[in-house]
């Protein structure tokens, strides 16, 4: 699987370099034009743009493997369909982590610039403490809640990626001879996400009141929050496993290139 992951990143290294150079340039331009406000604006818009690019990239890459001639090389290898889909998923997760790390680097660099222009020394511990105080005082939650939120987002993002991969796989295997494949893939994608949301809502409706987190986050600890979210996280993990197994089987037995 490592070879597949390595190959996927080699395929897109030019795109990665272009995005990195463009991000650095835009950050510098924003700072030159608008000083501190420009840096803040960049940090606000950067994650939105990267999320959109990320979604398009991971879906397009997998779609190309199944619909274009470049994908034949992948399926000519000795890897099973299960290893291929897991490798694609790992690649997508690693790419998401890399984007998050890049964003954190931009936050650090801009924080250093902000501290320099404002005339005070940068102290990471003080910054973390200040952020935690602001979150607790103004928003009602702390960094522990943020960590739980990011973990939950990672689980749900993995499920979202798999719904895209599964819809493309189903269209290319079971419905390979059907016209309007792109439209059909989109319909399957919507149906899978609807089914996931429906099952989650049904699960939450039958759970005890303890698992209701619709109230103020400041009233519960981060530990209580992760426990409250645990049922829906487990459901998302189970759904992801089922979609991985289903996609792996279709890639192994029913794929029609």
C-alpha cells in the first residue's frame, strides 16, 4: 500500500508546490497591502479555499483512477481492491493532515509578524493560555472542546470521503453500462450522505438525555463531550468500515475499466 500512497503524492507534487507558492505569495501580499488586518483576512480565507480544493482533488484523483487510462496501471498491480481503497483513504487523510499542519505554520508565522509589529515578545504558552481564556470567557468552551471537535470532524470527514469513493465505485462497477455516469454518481453520493444523516438522527433520538449536547458547551467538560459524541462517532466509524469493505469488494470483483 505504501507504493500506492507514494505514487499518489508523486502524481500531485506539482499541484502541491503551486498551491504552496501561491499561498505564501497571497499571505505576503495581504500583509503588504493591509498589514495585520491582511494577515487576519488570509488566515480566515485560507482554510475555506483549501477545503474546497481538497474535496475537488481527492474526488477527481479517485475518479481519474477509475475512468481514465492512467488508472489501468493501478489495477494491473497485484494489490487487491481492499488495499487500493484503503490506500486511497490513507492518502486523503494524510493530505488533510498536511493541509492542517500547513495552516498551523501560517498561523505561527503570522503570529510572529503580529507580535513584532505590535512590539511584544511572542510566548507560545501565553498565546495558548490567552486563546483558552478567550474561548472559555466569550464562547463558553476551551481548547479541550476544540480538540474533541477536530477529532469528530476527522471521523466525519473520513466518512464523507468514503461516500464519494463508494458512489464512484458503484457507478463504475454495478452501473458501468449506464449512461450519464456523472449524474448517477452524484445521485448515489447524495443518497449515501442522506442515509448516513438519517441513521445518525435516528440513533440520537433513541439515546438517553445524557447524550444531548444541544445546550451550552461551557456546562460540560471535554471528557463529557467526547463521551456524549461517542455513539455517533462509533456509528460513523462502522459506516466507514462498511463502505470500505463494499468498495473493496466491488474493486476486486466487479470493476469494469
